[in-house]
């Protein structure tokens, strides 16, 4: 039986679904654009892949069941945690065992169903892949009076550097080798990112390079 886990930042407050859905749907579009040319008519300009969407339905059981291997709380506690992530605009990490699904995601839809005489809570959940937007820093020119002798002074300020983790090979040691030429300088990167534990790096994390 595969495990399906939803967790907060750095795998905090993880939820392992107690009852797996009978099926789950994984969909992914393509950001193509159709344009009309005078002599050719419509043509399709191929773009990059769209975001992955995962949706499934299952239940949170109120009573112990052989099928609920990972049940560790009441149904309303599961719902409350999912709503908290959704309402506070927090991303989560979705991991589905036996598949390539392991990425940051946003909770797009959470629907619950309550049945008379049944304490179980039935739900439908839809999550969409989240990509971090890397916006390059824009350095604003400084304005100084023309007659104060400072116009020829070189601008020594530099924009902060960031490295986005794209694979498991992007370790702190790798970043130190890439930016400093010395892997032992990884502690400097860790300190600049609130003493980031190298074992907790996740794909999509954005690291400040001091």
C-alpha cells in the first residue's frame, strides 16, 4: 500500500492519509499559444509545460479500521490542518509513494461531506504544483549632485545572490563549491539562511548566497 503524505514547511505537521483513495488523477497541461497568420491560418506555438494538478477523494475514519493504517487523530483534526494551510496561504509538500510526485503545492480545493449516522468525514482534495518565482533584484541608480565630486566614485554595492534548489544534488557543499570554490564554506551559506540543516533541503528552496 503506497503512502500519501502532505506536510508543511520542512516536513512539519505531516499528514499521512489514513485511508488511501481508490484512485487519484494527475493532470498537466501545456502552455501553448495559437496565433493566426495571414498566409497560413492558425498555427500552434509550443510553450513550456503547465503546472501539475493532483486530485483525489477519500475519507478520514472516526473509528479504528484495518484499512486505516496511519490514522493518528480525529477526522476534524485532519480537516482543520488542511484548512489552516489553505486559509493562511501556506504551501505544502505533497509526496505520493511509488510515483514521481514530490513537490511543493498549493491546496486549490477542499470539499467535505458528512453523512447522517456516520462519523467518518468524506473529502475531495485538489492540489496544484507550486513554483517559486525568482525575481532578479533591480539595482536603482543613486542620484548625487553633479558638483559634489562624487559622480566618479564607483558603485561597489552588489545585489544579493540566491540559489534555487532544483535537485537532490544541490547540497550546501555543492553550492559552496560553485560560488566559493571551496566546499568547506557550506557553513557560511547555512548561517546566512537561519542555520539551515543540509539534511532538510527541499527542491524549490531558495538559498541566500552571502
